[in-house]
C-alpha cells in the first residue's frame, strides 16, 4: 500500500470551539530523502491558539498527537493512532479521539 501525501488546511466546529488542522509536506525534501521525513507543519489550533502537535512521517501510517507544550516539558497527554493515516483521517474523527474535555 502506498501512502499519498496530502497537504491539509481544515477547520471544524466541535463543542463550541473552532479547531484548525494544518499539515504541510515539503515535497522537494521528500524526493531527496532515502527514509521517511516529518512534514514542515503538523499541528492543531483551538480557537486560534496552539492546541496540539502531530508527529508523523512520510513513509508510514500511524501518528501521534500530543498536547502543545514548551520544549523540555512533558506534555499533559499523548494519543497514538497506530494504523490510521494522517493524510486521510477526518479531522472531526481525530478530535473525537483526543482528551479535549
């Protein structure tokens, strides 16, 4: 199964909040990379503020989402999506699986 990289800029209203997903791949760097690489931008904003960081790679399904945090500070939560594809999972489905209260 090949993975199709998809740049995403999506917005969804959920429980009275506005969530924005940004996922941007640098296709020039991917062509020069022998192994998978992370996207240039992969994050979720809630009501215009940083909410979560996404860790994913160009050559693999599965990704993780963790609460936004400062460098060297442990995040409050982290959710692993072991078999889902960040390029195709609907934003609302992703959000419903996060501990957003």
